[in-house]
């Protein structure tokens, strides 16, 4: 056995092991400017194909003007809990080169945006901010509201804040904390750890 091979299975990082998607947030908790800066720094460090960085974000702090404009586009299901989050971040992917042509900016744009959002989410967890990623909102309405150019796509939203409950205390209807086993997500199954 070489020095690079651990003898025991390493533990999952606590931020990942304890991650869950809260469906209620502390309505008075605040994301500080320093915390927001750290979230943005995490995005800036995210990898992207050819360093294309095909992402942009609409950042809305609870009770600011951007937040008020944003929450009116939430679906009924997310409008029950998302407005209480300290911060709502709409995630945008640059899908075309510009608004004058239909050339794809990067075939990996949505994948790269996903990596950037994952970096932001894990960074948030590491500084005490819970996160819930969701798609229950009017994408076209947000694009109109914030004059998102047609070569950008409103993709998802991430709510950041302090969960008002512990994992397992509250569950959204139709959701489950059960996760697929390694043998269900590794193909072929015989190569699962």
C-alpha cells in the first residue's frame, strides 16, 4: 500500500454531510456584505470550460427593492417559504454569443453555471448559511422584470439564509431525504465503492 492510499474511508465534509434544503428560513437573519462577498468569491473560483464563466446572478436581499420585484414572480409553492430567506439569488446562464445570433456561447454553459452555484452553496454552508435551490418561479417574468438579454437564460434560484428548523423537522409534500445508493448511480454497478 502506498502513502497516497488511505486505510480507512475518508469522511464526507461536514458541510456536505449536513446539507439539506430548508423549507423555512429565519425571517430576521441577515446575510452580511462580507458573507455575500465570500459567496461571490466562491463563484469566481468555480471552473468553467475554457474559463468562459457563462454565469451571472440577480442578487436580492430580503426587503430590498430587487427582492420586492423578484418575489412577485415566485410560484405559489415557493412563495410560501422563499421570501423569508435572507438572500435570493437568480442564476443566469449565458447560452448564446449575443442577442444578434443563435450561436451557442458554450455547450457547457448550464453545466458550468451548475458548478458555480454548487461552489456558492458549499461556501454558504461553510459559513453558516443554509441553501435551497429551486425552479418554482416564472422564468419569463423574471427575464422581463430585470431586462435579461435574450442570450442569457434565467435558469434557477438559490435561497440563502438560516434554516428555521433542523433537517428532518419539516418536509415538503412529496419530498424525501432518502438518497440513491452508490450501486444505483455508478454504472456499471459492479464498480460502485
